[in-house]
C-alpha cells in the first residue's frame, strides 16, 4: 500500500506511521528522514540539506530534488508511508510525477482529523526530557515526580515549540496550507 499520511501537529501521525510501517514492512518517509539521508552524503546536495536542517527551513526545490534522487534508490516493493509530505499542492504535483515514473503512484491519502480543543490540550501539556527525550503530558501522562524524568531522573521541561501561543499559530498555519493540498487529492478520489 502506498500511503500519504497527513494531520495537524499532535494528531498522532508519528506513532500511527510506525505501527503501519511495522505491520506492513514498508518504509516511513518524512521530510526529516529525507534530509538526514541526504546530509550523510558528501555531495553538494548533502551540504545544502545540512544547511537546511540547521536553519529548519527546507525549500520545495531542495526537497523535491532529494526525493527525485532518493525514491528510485529505495525498496518500495511493499509500498511506503509518506508522513506530512507533500506539504503543499505544488509538491504533491511534482511528487505524483516522480512516483508515476517509478510505477508507484500514491494509492491513499489519510487525513487525520482531531478536535481542536483536544489538540491544544495534547500539545500544550507536552513536556520533554532534555536528557533522554522521553515525552510526558501534564494532563494525561505526567512524570511520577513533578518536573523529573521517570526514565533517567533528569529535569523535564516544556520546549518553546510547545507554548500555547506558538501552538495555536502552528495550527493556524497548518490549516491554511492544508486546504489546497486536500483539494488536490480530493480531485483524484484518494482522500480519506
Ligand atoms: Zn529522561
């Protein structure tokens, strides 16, 4: 199965994609995985990928150039799951042409819908261990001792990404960019 998985921050795409990937034995492809794979190579594109990761800004051109190179090198026999990728209708169009050249067009686009209040609670409550990366939620899954990581004993903090204002901006930006992308996939009846 060749899947595109979309959904707002906090909708659980990470966990869901890992489960689907483990069940069907298909690779998970994200912007991050594409960038890391490229950055490991001593090429000009690798250098650009590293720069893009450091600045957290990835241009459409760079991402698509890397996908053109990487997708044909991957074993897509069992399908794949693209997570949060493509990011916009323009990317989707180019991705479609790259994949159809490989005989591996997208079959289904899954868009996770989560109530906005619930998303806010999940995201605002999120705290992360600086030391080992363990994640907690203040409301539904707090550490046993307040402010201390269960796994390693280090201090757990809220990342700047998880402040309420940042989150509501992220959700707004996400919704604005999603409209045309969802429409794109609706036109071909792939959207679920
Ligand atoms: Zn920890």
